[in-house]
């Protein structure tokens, strides 16, 4: 159908999520333990926001959910690619929650 015959009210906004700072291909994304904690806190905040959506209309809720999911996807990719840089900390260890830093002495 031609776009001229579609109601404007039926159009759903596409969420635009700005990318974080560009990292050239092949470069490692090093983060400090505190930086990783901040990334995990942001992830938890977005998940809480997602679970507590209370918009008036289903359309608004769907748009907000799409936006949060897009932000979560970018953040999860960033966390997965991050390498913790700390003198006394194993760089090969997987970080899932704050308590995983209990033995880090930076």
C-alpha cells in the first residue's frame, strides 16, 4: 500500500539509541573493575526499568520497551567484549555480579 494511504497514527516510532564511543576493529575494550561495576549497575537499572513499565497505552509501552531492549542489547555487547584491567586481577575471569570483585585489590 502506498504511504499516502496509511494513517499517521498507525506509524510506530523507531527507537534511536546512540552508540557509545567508537572502538576501532581489533582493539580491546579495557575497563577498570569500577568501570565494570558501573556497566553492570546500568544493566540492572535498565532491567528494573523494563520490569516496571507502567505507560498509559499499549503503544507507548511497546515503544518504550523497544527502546530499553535496544539499549540493553548494546550494553550487553559492550559488557561481553570488555576486558578488566587490574594489576592483581585475573583478566580471564568472567564477571556476572558485583560480588565477583571481592578479591580484586586495585
